[in-house]
C-alpha cells in the first residue's frame, strides 16, 4: 500500500507540474438560500505554482441560517474533483493524490460551516462551487474547461399515506439536467454533473412502488445554452399524486439565472418548478415545501447547460439535426443560431441562412 501511495504521489506531482502557472479567479452565486431571497456569494482563487494547486475560497459569504451550507469535507471533495479532472485519468486516487489538494476555506462561511448550521442543501453550494472553480481555470486551460453545467443537485422529496395500503411512505431523488458545451463537443442532455452519481429512476419502477403517475418525462425543447457547441437539454418530470395528499419538497436552484455560457456561448435555460401547470400554473421557488391536494400535478423542470463558443459559428447541419429531433425549435434555430430551416423539407435554407448570419454579424451577435 505504501508503494501505491508513493506511486500516486509521484504521478500526481508530475501531472501538476504540467499545468500553466498563475493565479485565476472567478465569482458566482447560489440563487438564494431559501430563507431569504439574497444570493449566496461565492468567490474562488486558484493558484498554480511549483508546489501544486491552491484553492483559496476566502471571500465566500458567511454561513446562512438556511440549509445551503457546505461542510469542509464537501468543499474539499469539490476541489479534489476538479483536480482529478485536470490530470491524467489513470492516476490512482488515494492519500498520495489527496495530499496535493491544498484548500483555504475560512471557518464560519458557506464553504466551511460550523455546527449547528443546517447543511441538507449544502450540495447546492458544493456543486455550484465546482462550476465556478472550472470557470476560473478557463483562461489557463481553454480546451479542457466546459461551460457551466446544471450546477445543482435538483433534489426532490415527497411523502404521504399510500391509499392502497394505509402505510406512510417517502421518496427522494435527484434530477438530471444539461451539461455544459465543451470546446469540441456539445454538452450531453439530461445527465448528472460534477461528482453526482445518482441514477435515473425509471417511470415504471416509480409507478409500481408509489401511489402516483408520471404524466410527462421528457427533454425540454430550447432549454440548451446556444453555442458553437450547445449545452445539454434540461429534463421535465410531471408528478401526479393519485387519491391522496402529499408534502412535496424542492431543494434545488437555477430558477433565477441559468448556467453560464463560455467563450461566447449563451446561458442555458433556467429551471422551473410549477404547481398545476395545466391549471393555475403557479411558479414556485427552488427551495420550498408545499402541501399538495390529491390528483395535483407538480412539474419539475431542470435547467440546460451553458453553450460554448459563438452560436452563429455552429454547424448549420448540426442545428438542423437538433430541429428534426425536437431539441431546438425552428424559430430558435433562426434567432439564436442564424440557421433558417425550410419548413417543407426540414433542410437548411443555405441562402437564407447566409443572409441571417450576415445580419447577426452586423448586429454584433
């Protein structure tokens, strides 16, 4: 074991020596903490020198009364994850690797809270922090860094009394969302991001085991962040609770600001949390608990990933394929990407596309 740790240490240090030297900074926010409407401010400084990589989070907000506080271990995990993303993927992960994660996270802040701070939503801060650290490193590693991902755990929890058995039940899952566009590829649609390892819960399994129906489960058209390489699409899941009342909790984010684009890409579509989408259509916040009457529908819609690169540089054929697959509307193709689709054939109208893109260039789009 000692030999393996020594080997890992040597490999990790050799990989870190390849990274560009310098200091890199970025800021960002969690939309709110759920108790107040004030954004949670996050500030990152990454210093790469001959000793390795230092993650300095001095300047992040003081810990909150609400449950968006990250523990030191959660924050350390975010930094370790980023470091692992930057080095050769066959480097083992053990003490020889973790020794190189140098972290400054002041006590009493949202990235290193002290007891008895609420932490159930600390993952919201931790996952967002990962995106911000990566964005800070974009000037140093432009080909490796994606645009912002969904950047939220997208937590869902509900419970009630099963009318079929009279037994209490509870349910919890985390929803997928869009990944950020990359320098050479689109962001994947509807995936877990940045260290999240929860799997998709199939509709059939949910409906067999719980007294509810999933009315809709689908990708959200036009939710991608437009870019030369677009962000991934967000996901929609509509829950209908049959013959019983439930307590429904959303612990998520991104309903105020969508995931940021990169290198000229646009932000991904914002998340939405909608009560009774076919009737009252009440938009709720990203951190809420609500009592739902029997047969009520709750529509949970996650955000899309940010786009990478200018949208007008996207391959028109890739845009046309997205339109044919129902991922991007023809109108959005024209407005965001400057690609005009012939409605009779579904193909790119070359002349109209060239004219539209000239118009966009003239307007600085």
